[in-house]
C-alpha cells in the first residue's frame, strides 16, 4: 500500500495554523507536520491588532477579506460563539478635511450605501465628543470589527491536531531535495521527510526560500504598538477602532525641535508623517499604533528598541483626540511597548500558492492583515495543494503574478501601495 503524502508546513503563526486546518479538512489522508522554532503564534501573530474589515479599495482584496470574514463566521457556527470572540464593531476613519477623500471612492453612491460618511463637523462632534471639534469628515466602515485571533488560532490548531496534525518545535536549519521529496533538518538534529513544503514563516519566508535557491519579491518593515493605562478616561470604553487619515508634522516645541534636529537618530521626529494613526480601547487601557515606517528591515527574533515612539504617536493622536495631549506630556504607566514585522510586496497583496519550485508553496506577505485574512489564505493554499477548484481572485495573489502579463497590467494600473 502506498504511504500517505507528507506535507510540512514551516511556520506556526496564525496563517500556518489556518493552512494546516483547512488542509486537514480537504485532504484528510495526508500527513501534515507543522514546524516552528517557538510555540504557536508566539512571534508576529501575537502582535496583531486583532481587527478585520471587509472593505478594500481593490475588488480582489475586498473579495479575499470578505470571504475570510465569512469563514470566521462559519467557524463560530460550527464550533459555537464561545469558541472565540468576533464582533462587528466597525472601523472609524476621521479627517480634518471634509472634501478630501479618505478612500478614493468614498463619494460614490455605492460606497455610501454600504458605509456611513459624515461631513458635518457639528454632527460628528456630537456623535463622537472625544474627537476634536475641527474634525470635518467621518467614514464608518460597517463590515468590520475585532476578532480574538489567538483564541481562534488555538481552536483551529486543536481541531487539526485531533485530525492527525503533528506539531514539531524546532528551527529549520537546512532543506535538501531527496528522491523527489525533501529532507528538513532542524536544530535539534531531528529530520523530517516531506513530499511537499508550505512556507509560512512570516518575516522569515526568504530565509526558507533561500535554502531552496530562490527568493520572494518582499521586504520587511518593523512596526510597533503600545498599551498605556487610561486613568483620566480619555477614551470611552465603547469607542470605535479609530484611524486618523491625515498626514502631519508633529507639533513639537521650538526647544524640542532644536534637540531632535541635533541628534541624527532623532531627526525623523521633525519630518512629515503619513496618516493612519490607529487607536482603540482595550480593557481599561489604550492600544495605539502608527505604521509610518516603510524602511526595509532585516527581521530578527529580538525586536530592537525605538526611542520616542510612544511620545510621537501620542503627539500625533492628540491632533484628533485633544485630551491625549495630557498623556503626551505625562505618560501614564505601566507602558507596554511591542513590535512586529510587516512582510509586504510592492502593492501589499499577499503571496499564496505554488512557487517556482515544484512541490513548494507559500502563504506570506500579509503585512497588516494577517489575522483578518488567515482563514482565507489558509484555505486558498490548501485548495492549491489539494487540487481543489480555485476562486476567481487566486491569480491576483499567485506568487508568479509578476511574470504574468495580464496580472502585471493590473499591477501597473494600481494607484495605491496598500500600506496599512
């Protein structure tokens, strides 16, 4: 009797776990081994903002994320509402400019039929009194919310293990092709045989690809978030996940500007910042982030420190939530700061599917949307591996899209870079 096909998934983040889950459902007779250096979801996945949204400027990304929401709802239906938290609380985008688009199509009737757009400053302030009274535009994305992605991932892992998934802790040190398959050697001297490999190692996908002699067209940027207490109750407990869309220069004092300009490693604080400060309440605390960095970074397991990040975010956020200015001057403690890597392509669409090497697949480049799309990218990769019918959006995220003339024409016409 022929032995079962052996599949090794390298990377036990939320995307790797979801891939293992859907693969175990589609191909119950395969042997699946999930490999990670650390405990599942201990690195990038643990730094998630745990938000989701169904609206995206491009139809392919909107279809991808919307189907992922459907899959998460299906999981709750199958395993119960208590399996993990999922709430449709929305996304709230705000701006000081009534006539400036937050999204390119936010003036279109179709967009406004699906979402709420307000451009009356008085109405906005009455509805959201914590916002600056000078905020003149409010866009509320209705098909959006928050999800406990760690609990969801643990549920998927538990189910997959019951289906026969083997979880192995160890760092991949080498991959060799042997007799049409692969031998994966770990740092603990263990060797794993596989007929197919799925690379799902987050910011380290090129480290694994390099062992096989190729690389993906991606780069990493280091992004940070932090949590602070809210002793003055500046942020209402029911405040929406809010994103400030306007770029700005931070309002430092003349003395502060002089000091920052005098230090090479601090000059960045005086330069123009993009929009997209994001903020939400979390169990009596405030969670904040600002993905302003586009600088390529070499991923490492120990995240380096970054001076003045919380101060910069609070300074910028006080532009649209004025009460935060008190915290910018007197930071409440304890401050919990953490970081993770965005792994992205030039247009910030994921890479999902077969690679240039036979029997090697990838699930990666999920910069800023890994938790919200984990289910759908896991399902899509499993569809490739299992030979299932593919959805219409698959070509948009195929790793060979840059060599596909029709897809390259689509990419050439994009007027966005997808930065979240």
